[in-house]
C-alpha cells in the first residue's frame, strides 16, 4: 500500500495524494564557481515552482538534453553562455509525482498549466506541496523538453545526504542555434 499525504485545497477540500520514493540520476547546469547544490536561505529569483524571496529549491532534469533545454529556454536562439553540467545522484527522496494524471486531477491542475509560460499556477502548487513536512520534492513534466521530467527538491532535502554530486564537467554542448522542445524553431 502506498503512502499518502493530505492537502487542503483553496476550495476547502482535503485531498489525499500519493507520495512515492525517487532515486535516480539528474543533471543541472551551473557556473564553474557555482556549487550545483544550493546553500542560500532565500531564493534570489523566481522560478517555475518557487517565488522570489521564498524558500530556495533545487531543479534537476532527468537527462542531459533536458538540462540544456531547461537552461537554453531563458536565452535567445543562438545565444548560450558556456556552462558546466553537474551530474547528481538522488537517493530515496519523497516526491509528489505530477507526471501522474490521477495526482494532477486530485489537485485540480492540468499538465498544460504546469508547462505554460505563466508560472503562477506552478508557484501556487509548489508552495502547497513543498510546504508539507513529509514532502521532499516534486516530480514534474519539463516545460522545455517534451519528453523530459524535472525534479524539484526543497533545500533541506538537497543539503542532507539524499544527493551526491557525481561529476561537474565543462560542456561544449552545441545547440547549433536551435532550441529544444516547445521552444524549438
């Protein structure tokens, strides 16, 4: 029997959502001087599942291509600063799986809301899910790479022993002036 966590939605409805354990390899872009694991107390900028000044989170993609697609969507086509790529192994974190349609239905969200350019729905959902004491993170569809998934972890989940940086290497990844996924020209 799977473990569930309960959330009180805006509509004053209490829903049970499955919590599952995630172990796997994820990739994240970073500067040479930047540790791919966050150590900040507050988020210096807003992101899809967090707000400016809110609790910091860590994002990782389930593939190298997904990590580059997530990074490159923030730049004009053909403009991509040199970056390093961190390979991180994540062990046994408790996540809410937003890839699962039943979970999305219970929470009252659609996949389209999770991949739109307007972050408000995702930020609201991130605050709700990541605010739960038993939830370490969220597994969600990538908004930049059609077949990709992203893992969003709370800071304390990343800082403890659940993640290990396997390698950080300079990437000469060439996008040939083209984007990935939904933003591809």
